């Protein structure tokens, strides 16, 4: 037997051993609780989604999914922690398009790389942003808003902060409609929503959960949904695209990932369990109240969605010249 043949034989043996070990590991997985890192505080959509889905996954896996909130710095603190965790399937990460697409586009230096440091498990949900206005503005549609902005440049719009979806959504509309709107950033919903109600700002993109009760009470007016298709939760609301801006889209994409290097059999097991949980009647029934729709796709499909979102927001950030130190 030649030396080359022996060398290839050893390589095949090593590969077979690794594959057998990974398969054996997957069969015994999990054998202890799983930590799910949520890079935001214990309030709002991310935390609520993690707890609803985590509880259901705990039931089917036979081990508890423990929610570990690590908020701060636009989710960067939690992302950095999860990126450095052991790739053994016992630390998972709840991610969203702010973390994997917007942050890389606006921050020149991040302590994590969303493409290199994580392996997608599944895109869990998508949630749409709704364009809402103070009734005193006197507009009932996107077309009327654009007409007013052309006649009265500088209408003030609010956001939950610089480089948020709320901010980038309005900047995208400004670009496509070629109008002049003035941005007023706030620290979050607790400040931005009252400003819209009082008329300090006149228009804003916001999640359905934060505006639906106010719109029902007549305190705010919903003009459109910022998605490529109408929301199944409020199908009567037209899209921004229908107003003459094809391709316009702004919304939340949330999913689950694992540290890069997590064995493929573990990723497949996690995908199966999370998809099953997301599609269960109990979880599905709670999604409208959170203002989101279940996606529950494959790791490859989530990876493709991540790629598309990264391209979209990278291009948009360049177009508007946004920089965050």
C-alpha cells in the first residue's frame, strides 16, 4: 500500500469517526437545559416571542429552555456573548434584522460578525411596520402624506432612535417619494409614541402592537403597512407599495441561531423542534397579539433571508449616508 493511499485512508477514518460522534451526540441531545440568549430586556416582542416559543420547545425536547436576557447597545452585548459561546447546542441566540443586517451596515466595528459567528436555525416570525399619523395632520393615505410633504416640506417624523427600523423606513420613503421630512429621534417607544400623540411629531413607522389600540380609539390614523404584501392581521390596510412605491418594505424579521460550528445534526434537531413549536396551535394563536406572522423555515431559507436583508439595508444606509459612531 502506498503512503498516499494510507494517508487518504486515515483521513476517511477520521471523517467517519467525526460523523459518527456528531450523530451519536445528536441522539443524546439535549441532556441538560438550553440557554436562549435574548439581546433585549424582559419586555416587548423579542422577550415575549422567546418565552412563548421557548416554553413549547421545552415541552417537546424534555429539557428546559432558559431565557437569558442580555440587553444593551442595540443588542450588541447579547450578540457578542452568544457569538463566543461553546458551539455545543446548549447556547442559542434570538436574532433579528437589526442585529444581522442594520448593525453591520451602520457600525464600522462590531464585536461580532453575524455571517461568520452564527449558524441559522430558523426564521421564526416576520412583523410589519405600520405608517401612522396624528389625525391633526389631516391625511388619510400615503398619497395624501406625500402631497402634503411636497406642499409643506419639513414635516417632522419620529423614530425610536437613529438607525432603527422606524428611522430607516421613513428615510426609505423619503428617497422613493423624493420629499423632505425632518427626523426627530427618541430613545424608544416610551418617548416616541407620546410625541406622536401630542403632535410634537406628525408621522412615524411603528409596530402594530404599539399603535393598534390607539388607532382604534381614534388617537392615531394608520395610513399603510410597510410590507410587500398586506398583513394577514390587518388585511384592510393598504401597503406603501400600493401607493406607488413598488419594492418598499420595512419590517421585523426574527429568528433563532446557534454559535458557528454547532454540529449539523444538532442544527437539524433544533430546526425541527423550533418549527414544530412555531406551527403549534398554541403558539400560532398568540402571534396576532404580538403583531407578527409565523415563518418557521429551514436554516438555508433563513440564511437566504439574512443575505437579502443585509443587501437591502447596506444599500439603504449608503444611499442616505447614515453613520453611527
